[in-house]
């Protein structure tokens, strides 16, 4: 059982597959399953890996997504830098920063169709009404 203090390592092995190592509790298992990782029983435990032959870019996206979800759930994640997508991500090598994303701001209400360059809608009460 993981007390959320022991790091979970996600890394690309020398043979090319992406594997997860560390103490995995039930919540971490559900998160990894949701991210697309497979759980295969072995003689010494469970082998946690991404499916083979999905392409390196897809594997990188899945591993990064798993690291973000685990981190958001409070786990310490050690993500192999080789798994980071090429652009647009901070460097979450050891201990991904918690909750670094923010919700998008609400868009302001439309002030009017003329200001937006849209045609005006027909006036209320004009035109055919359904069922008449």
C-alpha cells in the first residue's frame, strides 16, 4: 500500500517499453488503468506497462497524462524526462508540481450582435411561430 510518500516511477526501459515501478495502491492502480496502462501478473508481482507498438509520441502523452493525474491525486511521481512531450510542458522530472493548471476564465457575456459583427436577430414576435 502506498502512503503517498513513496515515489511512483514511470520510465522508458532500455528495451523501449514504458513501465511503472513503485508501491501502487488501489487509487494509483485505477489512475494508471484510466491512463491506458496494462497490468500483467508475473511470478514476482505485477508488471505495469503501456501497450506495445502504439508509437513513442503516444506513449509519451499517455505517460505524462498518468503522471499529471497521479500528482493531482497527491502521489509523488518520478517521470523519466525522455517521456516528456516535445513542447508545451514544464519539466516535471522529480515530483511534478501539484495543481499547476488553472481553470479557464469565463468568457464575458455578449454585449450585442452589432458589436460582434453579427447580423441582428428578428425582433421578438415577428415571423412565423411553430404550430400556428
